[in-house]
C-alpha cells in the first residue's frame, strides 16, 4: 500500500482515485485499521488547509463524503474480525456532544467497539447532557463515550460530567472523551476519566476498565 499516494488523493479531493486506490489496497490485503489511519491523517491535513484558508466549508463537506464512502468499503473487512464479538464485554453509550455535529470518528469508534465485543448505543450528534444521561441510565451503560471535535465541545463535555455529579451518578460511569483535539488538559478540564484521539486506544481503555470490574 502506498500510503502517501492515497493520502494525497484524499487531501486533493480526488474522490474516485482515493476510492479506487482503497479498493485496490483492500484486494491486496491491506490492514483496515491502517487504511482508516491514512484517511484520518488526510483529514487532519484538510483541517489544516481549512485553517490556512486554502480550503473552505465545501471542502470539509467533500472530505466527510469521501471518508464516509471509504468507510463503506473498509467496514466489511472489520466485520471479519475478532471471535470475541459474540461475548459482549460491557455497555457503551456514545454521542457527539451538544453543539457539535461531527460524527465520522464517532461512527468509526462505534463500529470498532461493536466488533470488539462491546454493546454500543450510538445516540447521534448534537446531544444534550440531559439526554445523554437519561439514555445512559435507560441503556444500563458502563461507559459514556463523548465525541467532540470543536473547541466549543469542551464545555458541553464538562457539563455532562457535572450533571452526573449533580444527579449522584458520577461513580456509576466511566467517562471517555474522544476527538482530534483531546489532550490531558482538556481531560482534566472536563473531569472525564480518560481521553483519546484514537479509536483503538479508546477501545483498549474500555477493555481495561471492564476487566477491572469483572
Ligand atoms: C469533515 C469535517 C467537517 C464535516 C463533518 C462531517 C461529519 N459528518 O462528521 C462538516 C463539513 C460538517 C464540518 C463542519 C464544521 N467544522 Co469541521 N472538520 C472536518 C474535518 C476536516 C475532519 C473531521 C474528521 O472526520 N476526522 C476524521 C475522524 C476519523 O477523526 P476523529 O473525528 O478525530 O476521530 C478519531 C478519534 O479522534 C477517535 N474518536 C473520535 N470521537 C471519539 C469518541 C470516543 C468515545 C472515542 C473512544 C474515540 C473517538 O476515534 C476516531 C478514529 O480514530 C476536521 C479536521 C480534523 N482534522 O479534525 C474539521 C474541524 C473539526 N472542523 C472545524 C470547524 C471549525 C467546523 C465548522 C465550525 C465550520 C463552520 N464554520 O461551519 C463546522 C461545525 C459544525 C458543528 N456545529 O459541528 C475545525 C474545528 C476547530 C476548532 N478548534 O473548534 C476543524 C478542526 C478544522 C480546522 N482545522 O479548523 N466539519
């Protein structure tokens, strides 16, 4: 797999080329997680171009479309994945927080968690703290996964944690925040238990938490 060639095609918005390379690499036996990683890296580059005003909203939208089309190609490979899928490990309620509509990363994580043996309920984007908590309660979640890519998502994440405290539910859930901007500082600002910028790392954290309780 020529990572650079694929990344360039995505960054340059050459959808047909990107998808045909993806198909070719799949046929050649490329690892699905590495393929997702190339797309994620390309989207970071597209984000930078947006910041530099080389790209604008239409390009962000186009990037989203290319990523979704690629996900459809890559997903079936993941479905051939681990045996452990049958043995549900724990329940994860996942949402993109209020004010944020980015969902590509969340959808990837949801899919990967499911394939890794978690029971996942994805309640969508732009979800209020009250709904997140109500849904977690109704679902009997062990973990609440919050996605957010905007700086504006930090406060809604914090509010979910605060509201859990107000309702006396903070100790009932592990809260994991995810998205490209997440780091140690944001994690402590929001009061979440952990953060990740990577789906696989996030899944490993969830596995470790569930092993500790079982
Ligand atoms: C595509 C895109 C869009 C698309 C989104 C389409 C969609 N359906 O999601 C559209 C065009 C709608 C969009 C809109 C906007 N966007 Co936008 N967008 C992007 C872009 C280019 C890629 C995002 C993406 O999908 N990345 C790929 C995925 C796979 O990566 P990921 O989300 O990080 O997810 C991975 C991990 O973080 C992790 N993960 C994610 N969530 C979770 C959750 C859990 C629980 C776990 C465990 C793990 C996890 O797992 C994933 C796989 O490893 C980014 C740039 C960037 N690099 O992030 C800008 C970016 C996020 N957007 C940005 C902006 C500014 C906007 C707009 C405000 C633009 C505008 N003026 O309207 C709007 C916001 C609308 C809103 N209210 O949310 C800025 C945010 C800047 C900031 N500091 O706040 C960015 C960073 C671009 C930039 N560099 O300026 N955007």
